[in-house]
C-alpha cells in the first residue's frame, strides 16, 4: 500500500483552484417566504441526453436544504451584473435584485442565461452536496459574461465564433 499523502493545506488548495477561471451564477429558489438566491461558480454542464447540470452547495449555506428537494434556477450573470454576485454572496445592499417568475421557480430579471432544473441525483461532496439537476427550461441573451478567477471578478467578451466542433 502506498503511504497516504498529507492533505493539501486550505491555502494551497485555494491558490490552485483560484487559477481555474469560471463564470458566475446566482442559483435562485423559492424559500417559502419569497424568492431567494446564492452566488455560485461551481456550475457545470454535465449531460445533453438527458440534459443535466451540476452545482456544488455548501452544507453550511442557508440554501443547502432548500436545493435538495425543489426546482431551482441557475442564473448566469452578465459582465455588468457583478453587484448581484456580491449581493447573493452575503453583501447586503450591494444590489437590488429584480425578480420574475419562471416556469416553476423565481429567477432574476435579465441574466445572461438561465437554466431551470429539478434535482435529479444528490451526491456526498464532503462539506458540500453535489446537486445534479435535470434541465427543464432555459433561455439566454447576448452580452459579455461575468467571470471569476484569481479570487476576482472580471469579464469575458462575447465571441463571434466558437470551437463547439471540438467538443
Ligand atoms: C464567486 C463566488 C462563488 C461562490 N460559489 C459557491 C458555490 O459554488 N457553492 C456554494 O455553496 N457557495 C458558493 N459561494 C458562497 C455563497 O455565495 C455564500 O456562502 C452565500 O452567502 C450563500 O448564501 P446563503 O447562506 O443565503 O444560502 C460563492 C461565493 C462567491 C463570491
């Protein structure tokens, strides 16, 4: 048996992971007493058939228990929507969210893209729960994307041509 390696320090883990650039989303849901949301960058497209997408939800987050058993909407933010990312990461007063009602769940008004899901499968993710959602509705608009890398917000310009044919 190979010797067990020491786990990486939280600081080195953070330094490594922060070099992986992502988009930024706000995952919205019906909190029972009104619409709620939480900023998340762990969003990943998983499968086309059936259409599946993944989010990783911290067990300590207020949204955690709500996202295990009800529809939710992943709102992909545009470059000009950084204040919403801060608001839903706990910075009260950063932005005044405007809401609309999707097919089954409240979502933000005018995100760059939105993906409505219902929980399909849950997995243990340590101090997170991995929620694999089945996509039930979606939409998008034109515009630049809000990004997160090096623990900073940034933007990625809308591209005219992609490399979809390589994937
Ligand atoms: C850029 C960014 C990305 C984040 N990604 C996640 C994530 O993927 N999953 C998660 O559980 N929390 C993530 N967070 C932290 C939550 O947004 C934060 O804990 C929030 O306060 C949770 O709200 P709630 O406790 O009201 O549910 C992220 C925060 C930021 C700023």
